[in-house]
């Protein structure tokens, strides 16, 4: 059986093994990939190769966690404003009793 082994030329660490490929056609290059995304292929149709990725459940989880964090921050800000309004009302600061405050 013949396989192509991709390895670090200074340490000999194996990075990947492939089926029988012509090693003269195998290229290695570094690309920026969004956290949690999966690399699907390399687009070689343009001037420079570009990595094509797709989202995975890990990247969806990161997006969801960021949205929850933003929501928590907004809720905390709103709670602070409401508590400040109630404190002002209890002390008699601000609008008189007949008018409604805005949040």
C-alpha cells in the first residue's frame, strides 16, 4: 500500500496521511479560519488560493454565547436604570406621583 505522508521537515512529526497522491502536487499554506469553522476546500480559481469554510455547531455555540452575553449586559443595564428610578421615586426626587416615568 502506498500513502502520502505530510510531516514537519524539522521534527519529523506527522501532520497527516493521505491516500496515494503525487507529492509534487501537494501544497501546504497557512490560512486564517474563523474559530469553530471547518475547512471544506481551497479555492484555486483566483490569483491567490483562498480557503472555503463552513460553520459547525462549535461556531454556532460561540455565536450563541456572544448573543447571550450581550443580552445579559443589556438586561443588567436596564435593571440598574429601573432600580435608580425606583430609588429616586422613593426619595421624592424626580417627577411627582401623578405622572408616569419612562424607562
